[in-house]
C-alpha cells in the first residue's frame, strides 16, 4: 500500500489587491468583501509577575498548542495561567471591559516544563468550565466548575467556591498514566470532548474522551504508533501523530491536520534535526468515532483495532522528509464553507536539504506556509513571505469574510485576502511594541462572538524571573 499522496497544487506567494469591486451574475457591479485588516482596540494585563522559565524553547503560559488557554463564552472571556508562585489561576472579564477577576483553583505547577500547560473547555449542556493541566507523559490535574457558572456570569460570583478540588482523573475515569496535550473541543450538540496523547514523544497514540453533561466516557485511541517508515537515510518502527488541531466546522465535520514524529533518529540526515515529516489530514463525520482520509476512505475507528497509521494511503497532503525541521502542532481553522486550512512551517529546500540544528536553522531560515482545500477539492499551498526569525509556532484564524491571518512569533500579524485566493500575504502588525517572548495563545472562540482577534502573550525575561502576561485585542473587518 502506498504511504503518501502528492499535494494537488502548490501556489507561490504573489501580490494581489483585496477589496476590488466585482461583477455579479446579472452584470451589475457588487462591492467585494473587505480584505484583511487589524485595528488595535486595547491591551490588558493579566498578571504583573507570571511564572517564567524557558523549556523546549517555550513558556508554560504561552505554548500555542494549548486549547484553550484563552476562550470566550456568552459575552465573557476566560484566561488561565500560572502565577509567579506557581499557582494555577483562572480569570474572567466581560467583553470590552479591562478588569479581570482571578481565582486560585487549588493546583500548583509541579515542574519547570513548558508542556505542562493549562487548557480550558466549556460543556454547553451544563454550563461548566473544565480545566486540564500540568501533564507531560505522566498524570494530569483536572478541575471543573459548578454547573451553570458560565451560563449566569452576572448572577453567580466568581470565587474559588464555585470550583471543585483538583482531581487526578476525570471524575473517576482514569485515562492513561502517560498523558500529554489536553485539547478540549465542544461538539455541535454541546457535549465536550477531550483530545490527548497516550504514550510518549515518538511512541504515542491520540485518543478521545467525551463528557455528556453528566459523566465522562473514554472513546478510545484512534491513531497507531506502529508500522515502518523509511526515509533515504534509514527506518523507524515507532512514532506518534502530532495534531495541528481538532475542530468542528459549521456543518459538524471534525477536521485534523497532523505531522508524524519518528522514534528512530536514523531517518534524519543529521542528529541535530528533528524527525517530524509530512503534513497529513483526516476528518470525521460522526463526532470522532470513525476517521476518513481526504478521499473519503475510512482509515480508522476510534477504540477499535483499525487506527490511523503511517502506512495508510491517502493521508499525506504535503510530503516532506525529516530533513527540514518541520514544526509539529502548529495551527488549523475552517472557513465559512467548511473547508480546512492549516499553517505549517519548516526550512525550505532553497536554504538547505539537511538542517543540522533544529532551533538555529528554523530561526535563520524557517518559513510558514498556508495549506488549504480549494472549492474544487484540490490542496493549495502558499508561502507566507515573512521570515519566522524564531523556532516557534504560528497561529491561524479566519475572519467572517474568510480572510486569513497568521499570528507569527512575537505577536506579528500577517494577512491574506479571500478574494486573492489567499496568495497576497502581507504584514499587518509588526509586534515590535509588545516585547513578546515568542508564541502566543489565540482566543479561537472570540472572533464569532464580537469580531475581535484576541491573544495572550508574555513579555521576554531571563532565567526564571517572572514577567508580565497580557491579552491584546484587535478589531477585524466589520
């Protein structure tokens, strides 16, 4: 069975002018949708001294793979982080307000490990806030609020009494002793799902659990760590799939872009690189119970014996060997038509065919790319012509006109118009005034609430000296 399919078409970045009037079917001039733009609305400080340490080239309060460190629900925004004394706190504010209310939820960060992020989710069926935190291939801490707390923010006080004690299970459901990367996602019916990795880097499986408003149920694993991957340098027989995200579109389809990471470094040209390879894509139309490749072929059943494997055909939409320092866990989104989009990044071949220092090479020559599915069903890819100047991740959001925005390291924002086919990427905000460390945490849910791009960032510091943590807001096209 063939391991990969080729990218249908790749577009080089070009310059187009968004917002030009078009001609309707009847021949009458119609105003085109506005192109991408950001207008700074304001900034608030969550914490003057948030915990600060750099590990795995990241911060525990601002690792962009945490879903969600910042979220909006029913006209209130919620943020979670660790303070200088390592306490986990969660705060809320009414949208448009500058005052945050913070409460300590009774957990203390265990290790100086930037993987041990706090992720939040909302179960719409009962109005609870759920938090999963402090895990990297070991146990986790889980906290949930009382029912209805998020449904009645003006009537119920924001106090620690509305949060339960930290647990090491999901209300008694023990998932795995090697737990990492909690990501909450709400189903169209209002249930809450938790995506996570069981196992370790290079030898792990993705899995799902689901909360129905009453109890948690383990749906099981849906990816495989077995099978043989062979590059021009060598082979590997174990790996894990790293998700760029896991999201529902407006039609109820669940989308997931991913990369593979191999356990055996023999697949690389140099020991200084990273074993990530290929960008793949799968989707589910039954709430994550079965998974299909881009052609619609079933490739896995969650909790069953058939799981998404590196040897499955039709998974790869952008082939790339392990020699280019491809980033894992970057970003994805879906547009108004339900089409999937992703940001990936790596060192292009025009710079080298063999990265020898993952961080240094990505910082010097790394570039981000926008990959998306076209109306015709083909995959398209455009380079975002802004140097990364960082080894870290870029986030992706789409506005109500389907314009795309890449929030690059250091809080830089680039945009591309839907009218151009997302080929006219340009810098909209250079982030120079933020003094941001690197990655930022996006509020993926706020854009639909009030048309605002909101993200959390932490100021650069040194050693373990705490630094300010902020949330900044930008108005998107009305």
